[in-house]
C-alpha cells in the first residue's frame, strides 16, 4: 500500500509499514478480526432495535483505523469477523453474508476516499477532521446502513425500515467519529514528543473528571450533559488528539449505555427522542473535541513556523552582514524585518460597524533599534460585542515583534471562546507563563456592548484608557492587575463603565506619553489636556492631533499604538448606513436602527415592528440581490410627519420571483408597515417603507 499511485507522499511517510512476510500480515489480520469481534459484542450490548441495531457500532471505527494504519489488505480479517458476528443474530446465512459485506465495504470505501484526499491520520489539520467526519463517517457509512437495514427488514419481514436505517447509519457513523480517532491517536504516543510525568497526570485528571461528570449527568434527571463539553475543550486545548480522543470515547460510551438502559435524561422517552438526544450529544462531543484539537495543532504549527521563519530571516541577515563586515547594516536590516513583521500583523483596516466609529494609528520608532512589540486589534464578536485590545511587549527587535504576533492570535482565540475581559486575561496570563518569553508584557482589553452602552475592561500593567466625555474626561483606573506572566497566579477582576453616544474611549501605548525629560504623570496630564481640547473633532482627526502634539520634537523614541472608539450620536438626524450585503453584518444593522429608534423616542412596539421589517428587507437583499458576487446594502431612516420612513436599497439584479422562491418576507413587511413600495430597475432595487409611530418624548 505504501507505493500505491495517487497516495500523497506525506501519507507514505507516516504509514506504519508491516513486513512483507505473509505470516505476519496474517497475524495482523487475525488481531484486527479479534478486535472487530470484541467491539461488535460491545456494540450489540447497546442495541435499541431488535437486539442487533445499535446507536454506537465500534467495529466501523476499528475497521477504518485498521485500513488507514495497516493497509486495506486487512479486509479479510474484517470480513470474517463481521460474518462471525452477524451469523448468530441473522435470519440465515445469506442475510448474515450481505450484512457482513456492507460492514466491510463501507470502511474500505471510507479509507480509500480519505487516502485519495490527502488525509493525515494524526488529525492535526482542520481538513483532516472535516474529512473523517463528512467523508469517513457521514457519507461512507450510508453504504453499510443501507445494505444492513434493507437486509434486516427483508429477512425479519418488519416495517421499521426508516427507524432501522437511521439507527444503523448513526451507529456506524458514531463508531467512526469516536472509536477511529482513539485508535489513530495510539501510535502518536510513540511518534510525537513524549509526555512528561506532569502531562500524564493532567491527562489522567481530565479523563477521570470526564468519566465522573458524564456518569453523573447521564444517570440523573437534570439536563446537564453540556457540562461535559468544558472538560473535552480542556483536553483538546492542552493535550490535542492524544487527550481529546480518549475523553470523547469515554463520554460517548457512557452516554450510549445510559440511553440503552433508559437512565437520566433518556428515561421515559420514545426511541426517536432517545436517538436524537444521544446522537446530538455524541456528535457534539466528537466535533468539539477533534475540531478544537485540530485548530490548536494548526495554531501551534503556525506559531512554530512563524518563529522558524523569523529565526531564518535573522540568520540570513546575520550571515550577509558578516560577509560584508557591516554591523550597522545588520542592525538596520533587523529593524526592517521587525517593523515589517509587526506592521503586517496589525489590522490593515478598521471594520465597518454601523453606529460605532473606530480609528487606529501606529507609528514605529524613529531609532533603528527601537522597533518594539506595540500592537492593537479590533475583534468583532458574537452578539454584536466589540473587543478592543492594545498591548506592549517590553524589549525591541525581532523577538518582541514575534512575541506580539503570538499574543495577538491568542487574544482572538480566547475572545471567541469567552469574550469577558477576566477570562481573556486569565488565559493570556497562563499562556505567557508557558511560552519562553523573557520580556514583560502589558495589555489592556476592553469589551464594548453596544446594546447596553457599556464597556468592561481589565488592565494588566498597561497605561489606563482615557474616557473623553465633555466635562467628565478622565482615566479609567479600575480592573488593575500585574503585567502578564509576572506572578504565578492572579485572579483578574474587571470594571464596567458607561459609554454614552458621542463619548470617546482612547487606548494607547506608553510611547505616546513617555518623554526623556519629563515624568510619566506629566505625559498623562498632557494627553488629557490635548484630548479635551479637540474632544468634538472627528475621531480620526483626534488621533492625528494627539500624534502630532505629544511626541517630543517630532521624534518617536518608542513605538506608538493608538486606538479610539466612539458610539455615534444617532438621534436628531436621519440614519444612513452603508454596509456589505453580508449576513454577518445584519445584526449590527438591526442594532443601529433600534438604537436610533430608541434615541428618537419611538415606542418599543413600533420600534420592534420597524426593526423586523428592516431585517426582512435586508435579508432579501443578501439572499437575492447579488448571487455569488459581493455588493453593498444601504439603509436610510428618518422621522417625517409622525412616521418613520425607511429605505433599503441595493445595486444588484434580483432573480424573478418564480426562480428564487419564497415571497413570505415581503408579505411580513407589508403586514408590519403602514405602506410599502418596491421599485426595481437596472440599477438595483429600492424598498421604501413607512410606519406611523407615536413619539414617547
């Protein structure tokens, strides 16, 4: 199998090869058959239909793992074991033979398809996880489910084909999703870097907790099975596949056993309800574990590649300058590399967020060796939340810039998992302690909630954020903590501050306020004075003014990063939004419209109806206006003569109603609004809506 044409070289390099001796291959086939038979007995003990259709069929995972690791020549052992399993529980030899054929051909097809798509059995890439889920489990197992269920129904002469097929298919698929990754991870303990004793202890703790929590939640009535997921996330994040696969298999086996015995959340339910609950849990367990493990593995490889590339660049610079005998040229080149790396990893532009203005500036140090680790980021999170982060890695040069890149990616990962400032800073604190960072790291993380009009923040040794709000201009001194990684443990607290429309929040690095001849307090005082003087300016103009006024004699001794956020004042003027026609921005459009309606004094009922109508109109634009190409969406609203006039406009070409289906959205809009007018032309479609409202103030 190692020399088969069409199989990628990476697969050839990672295959466990057996000697060519026929006797050894036969022995391996016997071992595979024995494992298949034992797995089948375990699966049959969990049967839900006629004692031979089970929601978890481990042999499918055993067979697929055997074909991937040992080669497809193992099929005789699988086939004979499948026949031995099916003979006692089938209505005759022919049904048993047909069922065994389906049980053999399905994992054989799965292994062939996965190999030809470049599958890596280490499951350390997102594409490998998606491959085993969709190609190996969901698609290929339809073969065994169809052959087995049809044979079973025909031989038993019952009318439960749909139920039998569904249980059969999900059982085979779950066997692949839970058992195959576990078997594929076993060789990794020898091939990858060995775990230290502490890591083995951590793995044992995770597995024990997973077992205990799964047993507790599946043996009792409360619907608490979701409590298993954080433990699986812990295993995947810290241990990758070698920790995630055993934990996922344990959780799935316990849940399946509980379902077959009608315990806990499965008690008193119908077969369909039991299957839906069980398979949703098993699928969630598998996807959570293996997708996160693959993402962590990919991220670790990316960080390693980044550091290796940085080291290679540094080595090339050192070698070249040594040949030329120009130490000054080497230092200048290192400065360019660090500046390029740092600048390229900063956001290239600020995201468009309706109702919110964001501006950022970055100025590198003018001295050759003073390029440091200053950085910032703006993260759009679920629920319309916006994360702002600014940080500074002490030190200069390429190492500081590379450390900055690691931290920026880590902040995004932690914020997506849990956006709260305390959780993000805690994760970063643990990460910095694990990474080989000699430099001190300061960081300020702010979470803005447009719906509540508040910011929550935690400050790890960074200069405080500046709130510019008329006479209430001041620094936000709460949520303080030491720089990241300085202490072994620290409980990060967070503070909350109201941020009204028109107010500005400024985050910056110490390069903006530090001067050689003055104390840092003088710099803070000057920043407050300069920001107050131009508080009413455009946000970008405010940032430019500060960068021009604060540096000493136009010289930037240290890098400067500056970012500002300002909720726009919407009341009193017509609302005008121009955004991409993308479903991901519709939440922000609805929020901006609702805030404009609220600030304009529109009652909650009228505001709700107008917002729903606007959402339907915008959704129609996203679905029908541009097809596969990109385009823009414009939303305008104004108050006129006791009514809200709302316009949704695009520049695309809508398909004819008969072609695109639907039509319910426009019906809903007409039911909610006082009047609706739709104008379609060569330059796009305009939907004008009017809703009579009552002003509450």
